């Protein structure tokens, strides 16, 4: 039995994934790889033939996210901690458009998905967001969360998760280097996280200087 994607409600879309509301649980989403980007080998169409045949092909995004989550649970085993500043993955589901990753839904204060990019572009950034963003990057360094391709649209804002302003990473986490230097050495990882932080904050400031009306941002 496959879940039919056409029956699901669309929540968001990026360059490689499409995100839907879980049909039976308001607190979960289902992520699939955009079928239009998938080659017959299960790799990305725009990648070389050799790269398309690599181990998990399009699913290496899921693999990185899961390995990162397992690593966090392992390091924090004694604390019995399962929630981190990254979306919590819950498992897989079969769909008529490939494997779906079930994950925690991150909802903004108005019950809508809200990314750091949307906040910045619509000129909504306040002190509480800046403080939460500093805390987010500090926590990523402390917890040794590796950034593969983190961007301003992959960081989401919520006040529901821990009843306080908080940013959560939903995309681009995990090690992607062939020699996993960031995963092996916390100091190297921290340097990379701080660099990404600087780039993202600069982008945020640029967006805040030229804000768009919110309708222009929320249109899919
Ligand atoms: N856990 C989540 N909860 C709510 N919305 C999400 C979640 N993950 C992703 N989204 C929405 O879907 C969009 C695309 O998801 P993302 O994982 O970033 O895909 P891509 O890898 O294609 O960039 C995000 O920018 C966000 O708007
Ligand atoms: Mg993204």
C-alpha cells in the first residue's frame, strides 16, 4: 500500500525535496525527493552518470540527516535526550512517488511554516529572533551538529516546540565531505558553523534592507 501524494497537502518545496502534511498526524510532515529531479538510476538527473550510481543516490540527503540524528542521540544517550535544534526524524513511509521521510513539523507562531528567509524578507525580525538565532548557532557548535549545505530557507522558526522562541534546522545537516573532517573534529566543525552563521546573518541583513511584502514570499 502506497500513500498517494496527490491526496496530501503541500507545505513547502525547495530545490530537491517536496514537503507534505502527514495525513494522520498534524505534528508531522512527509518529505519526498522531487520526482522530476530523479534519474532512472535513482540519482539526480543533473549529476554525472558515475555520481548517479553512487550508493544512495537521491536518498543521501535522508542518510546524512539520519546519521546526524543518530549521532546526536548516541552522544546524549546518558541524558535520554532526543530533541535537538534539528527536525526530529520519525521514520519512513512508502508513497507513489518514492520513499517518504516522516519528520517533525516545525510551525511558526501563526500555525504556518515560517523560515528565517521569510522572516527576513518580510521585515519581521525582532530582538527575540536575533537572540534565538544566536542561541541556535551556539547550540549547533556545542552539540557538534555538522552543516553540509545549510541555507537561510532551511532554518525554521517556532515558539511551539519548547514554549520559547527557537530556530530549528530542517535541511542541509550532516557530513558531506569524503574525508569526514567536520564530523571527526569538533573544532573544525565549529569553524565551519561560525562561517555559515556569518554568511547567513549577512544575507539576512541584506534581505531586511530590501523587504518584500509577505504575499510575495509565501506564494509557492
Ligand atoms: N520539518 C518541517 N516542518 C515544516 N516545514 C518544513 C519542514 N521541512 C521543510 N519544510 C518546508 O519545506 C521547504 C523545503 O524543505 P527542504 O527540506 O529545505 O527541501 P530542499 O532540500 O529541497 O531545500 C522548507 O523551506 C520549508 O518551508
Ligand atoms: Mg532547503
